[in-house]
């Protein structure tokens, strides 16, 4: 390989780089000879060690679902308060950390990656991290907050405007006048401590990458069907605001007409937990409450009279308990996010108001019950949508336990049967020339196929894998079929197949011809351009996350002239073995330099392959190949960096197809 490159490099010294040609004795222009590149496999992906660590989650440790992107997947809201996932981009990998927030494994990623972005929709972990390549390993670590306060935040005399302006009562106890940290935290049996399962349960509903499902949004206060004691536990927040949280209660059928009439009691003067993803070091200077802090609610039978007489931890049956969040009510606020807010989010219908004090017509809170009999968990989770409307309802999240445990009724229940998380990731695009073993025009667009991958998995492993292949319009004169070979665990799994027609988002069952591990999807891609073929492998028991399968797409024909009886013509990417049905007599003929006995298939001497797979490539990246105006234009004329990539043996310009 090195001597071939040296020979070509010497040639380049005497041939004008811009011409790519020489003159013969008759002074005619003739093409320069192509370099001898047998031995280059045209691979665009490689096994890469990925190390992801969430070290600072506010004192808790748990599994974190994350996704890896080659571009920044988020944008900052106009007011700078939160991240929002961009539309139209897909991750290259998705996984779970272990229960301590760490992931370390080898995954196949595009060779061009020198840095990546790690995103999580979990509100309790840092939303975005940058992963950089260090010694062959992509490493991402979250920002460890510096819990220090500057002179401004150490001053005293701060207060909650919910108390001063809204009249909230501070009957549960006292708190400091710098950060609003309470001295009445509860340590009894109603405090929630199984954070791992509770965070998992909360992520099922309060996912920062998508709107909270409508069935969990609720303007209904929590009804007690029997007398009960109640305590709330702070799970966490991911917000720039320094909010106050309170509770109120009333007899069924006697809901207050406004928050001013609700006799709200302060729970947490400052719900900022110092874990705001946009700037953890800033928010850590304004911490008002630590994750896991609990408070027991007190019932005051004569609260309407302004009296604490008869206070008890037991709430009567037939009462409802409501909660309210006052955005930025604590006056010691994050720099850049000051200013009073009239916004109030309440669990009672009609009591939530926007920043102009106008009532909301839709819920601003979410609530559901989560149970896990094996772990002894039976709790209600609830959260608020604060001042910034991103619709994920994960700005401040709490749990509530009661004794008896089933005293609170009439709330939605999340199915405890772990169906797993489904992730959709981009693999890349296959491009084929269809004149093999003859020399083609190497515009690499006779058949182009996009491959996406879905997996349904839990922290225990993969439950289901799906491979989605989408065909593109082409100008090829031949009628080429599309097929694939199953590998790994998928080859022995139960397989279901479906297709999605162009312009539709619905998959319908399909019956693909199968030959062992080979599936024949269509015998003519031109009759189904734009169709998505989906192959799903289901496992009875989870398989290890590092045992994920792959598919090997290829194109084929059975009507090619001169084929041996019972065989077919196939084109695979370089060095990939064909199926048993291949007409072996085609190897080593025409422009092909394969030596099957040495495991060398579909190779040429020169700088164009018969096919390649471009890892991480998108439709937009390869739009020049799909443009009819570029028909018969070699790939290196459309992508100037291509030749340098080939001549370097893949060590330079690995992202050539990302550059036009």
C-alpha cells in the first residue's frame, strides 16, 4: 500500500494538480493513470471507545439515558433559560449509563468524529456535554459545580415575594434569609429514598426533549379518600429561576376561587437546586434546596381564621391538597435572570396565571402514580411548567408519599412493566455502482440506500432491534434489486417485516423472500423509490447492549446475461463477502481485482470503489449525488476532498462527504 502511494505521489510532482492529466508524444491530453489502491477498504466507520460520565447529579446516582450527535443538537431559548432539541437531526448512538452515571464501551462510529455532543433528555442530569477524542477515546464529563458563593449571594435580607406579596404562610418553620434553606426538613419514613427508580419513572413522563404527554397533565388537586399523613420529597429541577413552592388544601367541592383565597403554606422558599444545565457553576451559587430534601405537610383546621390551633400531621378524608409554584419569587436570583414574575403554576383548575396575571386555560402541572411492588414503591410524582413554556413539564419535580399509601386516589398510573426506551439513530448511506465487474462512471448513485437503526432497550439490555432502509430516486438504466444479510443475534431471532410508502408515516406488514440470513426486499428499487423497508428482530430475553446486530445491504440481479444457472449478480461494499448465490465466475474479470480465496472481494486497483458505505451521512450531505444534473459526474468532482481521503488511505479528510 505504501509503495503504491509513493509511486502516485511522485507522479503528482510532474503532473499539474489541477489538470489531472498528461500529454502524449502527439501533444494530446490524456487522463493521468489512477493510483493502485488495492488494500484500501474505503471504510468510513470504526470501533471507537466511548466514555461518558455524569459525576454531578445533585448528590444522587442513577442510570442516565443519553444520545451522541456529531453536531450540537440543542439551541438555547430566546430568553436563555433552557435548551431545546433541534428538529431534523438524528443521533449516531444511544445508550444508558450504569447506575452510577457512567458508560464505558466500544461502539462503531463514523471515522470522521474528533468530537461529539452528548445529550440527555433526563432533567436530573446535565443536558449537553461535549466529547473530545483523547488517545482514541471519546470522553465526555459533566460540569462539576463549584458550590461557592460570591459576595453578592452571601448577603442577607432576601425574601420570598410569595410571602410578602401573595400572603403565603411560613408556619412550617424558619429558613435563612440568604438562600431560603429550610430548617424543617423531614427525615421520617415518608421521605422517598429510592432515587434510581424514581428518576427512571420521572423520565418516562418528564422528558426534556419532548412535550409532556397530555394524559399526565392535570389541573386536579390530590384527593384523599381516607385520613392520611403526607410528605413531599424534592427530586430536582433544571431551571434558571429561583422559585418558591407552597401547598394548600380544602374540603372536596370547596375549591378556592383564587390563590389569594387558598391560604397557601410555604414548603420551599427557593427551589433552585444548583443543577441548571445551561450554567451549573452559576446556579450552584444560589442553591436553596438539595435533591432528596423532604417536608411533611401539616393540616391546620382553623387556617381560614389565621389560627394554628389544632395543627396535626393527619389530613382528613374528603380533602384535596393542591400545590403552587411561584416563579422567581426568591429575591436572591441568578445573575441575568432577575426580576419579579407574576407567573404562578397551581394544581387547581383555573388558579394558574401567566406573567400578566391572566389565568391559564390549560394545566401547568403534571401528576401520576408510580408503583413497583418488588421495590416497595407506591408514590405520586408531580411537576411544574415554570415561566418558560417548553412544554416538557420538568422544571421542578417532586414526589409525594402518604400513609396509608393508597389514600391519594384519582391520578393516572404509569405502567410498571418496563417496555424499554426506543431510540432512533442514523447509521449512514450506501451508494452502489451497478456495472460491476466492469468499469462504471463512478457517480456512485445507481442505487443509494439510507440505513437507520432503532432499538428498544432497558438498562438490562436490548429487547428489540429494527433496521430501516430507504431508497432514493436514481438515473440507473438497470433494474436493480435490494437485499440484506442479517448478522449477530438478529440472524437467529424472530423477524417481522414491514414497509412504509413514500409520503406516509404508517408501516404495514410485508412478506420479504428469505434465504437463510438473507432477505430480498425488492427486485427493482425503481418501482418503489422512497419506500422504507423495516426489518425487526425481537428477543425473548434482553441481549447485551454490546451484542447489537448489524445488516449488510447489497444490490442484486438475477436476469443479468451470462449468469451461471441458479446464481445471481451481487454488489457489496469492498471486502464484504457475497452470499452463497453469487456467480463466482464474475470475480477477477473486467475491472474487478478480487481474490475470493484471500478474502478479498469487490476491489479495484484505482481510486473509485464499486460501492461504499458513508457512516453518518445524511440526505443533505449527499444531495450532489442525487442531483440529476450530476449524472455520470465522478464522485471526486462533486466532493473535492474525496481524492485526498483515498490517497491518504483514509487517514485524512475522513469527513469528505460532509464537505461540498
